């Protein structure tokens, strides 16, 4: 289930308050600065720092390189 476009505009990392990457194909929100992966469960972002998982180099490259990844925290044109 994909996230609402308005929600995508509003979402930021709960710790550093920076933008995230929404990777719909993987069903996650990703913070490439901190290399943390947040789950999206049934269209609901789970932005709990204690439930985030770390991304290794291969996962980081896959998430950052996903052509469908959308940056959050900024209005869409």
C-alpha cells in the first residue's frame, strides 16, 4: 500500500529531522545519512527509532539507487 502524497511531504526522520527516501517497492522509509530503515506497515510509517534497522553497504546502495525512491519532507510539484 502506498503512502498518501500529503504524508510524504510531511515525513522527516524522528531523530535528525531530515528528509527520508520513501522506497515503495521495498515498503520502507530510509535515512541515508544515518543508514536506518523504517518499515511502512499497511500504509502506516513506523518511525520509532527503537524499531529501525541498520542498512549494510549493499542495502544502502539498493535503496539509494532505487529509481522509484521519493524524497520526503518537501512539497511535490
